[in-house]
């Protein structure tokens, strides 16, 4: 794969070097000792400028908070684990849609690189937006010198965003096959599935190592909402994927037993692979533009059965 274009992980979201973001981080540290519900409410207010109704949620953002505080489905720990979920995906839709794993562990020094086909992806199994694309032996040496494993494994979404499911994950670093399309990283199709029915797809694209985003309906009509704090809107139309029907089928099969899940798919042109299943998109703090779509999307999310809620 010598013709591969070298790319890097693009981390979307806030400018983490901005003064305003740094002030928010200080505030989040100050409120860290608080109980989950109050912490989530204050963090929501600091990001979105409004107080969430977590017990009687109406918007999509509020319902993510509801899930974090009330929903203790024992399956969730497996679903958010990027390693363990591969068995779940294979069982539900077949191993052909699982990205092959080369290695998993906690120490970089334990990796036998002679057994790792390059290019490969190195990433934690419990965190988002982190990882390295490894193309050459020189990239391996750079990874060894910088060794991010300790930093990655210290990330605790259960504490940082009070996303309970991550408290059930045995944290590891995974090395897996690098997928490719047209000499670069395939686009990410983020399929939002509510009660087993796909609602819309957010496509994360790459152009010259710059991320963009676009939202389409299940029938492939461009939708007008986006997250202004995420990637900028893609300036062009995206052709209907040849495998759209399969995207719908896979995502709805994987979401059939859940009130909501986001199924992230990679389209390599000749196959579809499941990248991950997401239960708390953006921690429930994502912005909506126009803002009314937060409620419109929330309206199609059915709340879970009482048997799965945590009692107080």
C-alpha cells in the first residue's frame, strides 16, 4: 500500500487552546466532586447556556443526559468498548463487517511489530478522537518515542462526562487494520438509529486533511442542521452511496434492541465496516444549528423501559 496518502487523526470540536475553553475546563474541575446529576446539569449549562431537564427530557441533548444518569443497561459496557463490541457486531451482522484486530494490551513495549501489518491504526478502546495512523517503521519509532499509552489509558469518560457505560470497560489500546478508499481514509457515516429505525446520517469527510460534515436523511436528502462546534459544513453535495441500502440495514439491525444508538460505518467501496457504536454522542453537549433540531431529533427518541432505569 505504498500509494497510501499519509493522514492524521483529526480531532473535531472546540478550539482547546482558546481562552474561553480553558476557563470552562477550570470550571469543570471545580465542580468535579459534585454528584453526577448536578455535575452534568452544571456542565450542560456552561456549554449550552441553558439548564437541562434531565428527569423529563425533551431535546436530544437532554435525553443523552437522561441516559447518563438513569439508564444502566448492562449491555452498554460492551457496546462502548471498541474492542469488545467487535464480537457483538459479528454476532449481529457478521464478521465481514468487523475491522480486523492485530493486537490489544496496555503496554507499548509488549507489541511485537514484526507481526503487525502496516499501515495500521493505534487507538484506545474507550475514548473518542484519539489515535495514531502508522504507515511506516519510522512512524513506529516515533510512536515509541512519544508513547501515548499512559495518557490514553488515564482518560475516564465515566468521570469526565459521567458516561456510566465507560466505567464498565477494561481499558486497553487496540491496533487494527487501517481501512482505505481511493488512497486515503474512508469517510465516516454516523447513522442515528432510534428504536431500530435509522433517522439520519452525519457524514464526516476529509479534504486535504481538513474535516467537514454533512447531514442526510435515510432517503438521501440533505438536511439543514449541523453542529457549529464540530466540523464546518461540507460545501458540496455528497453523492448517494452505492451501499446506502446496506448501511440502513446494518445500522437498523445493530440498533434493533436499543432505544437509541449511533452506528459509525466506514465505506471502503467494496465493503462496509462498523467502526464503533456510540451511546453518548458528544456527551450530549453538541450544538444544533438551527437550534430547533435539538427538539425535533429528541422527539423521535423513545425513552427506555423503566426496568432499565436506576432508581433513587
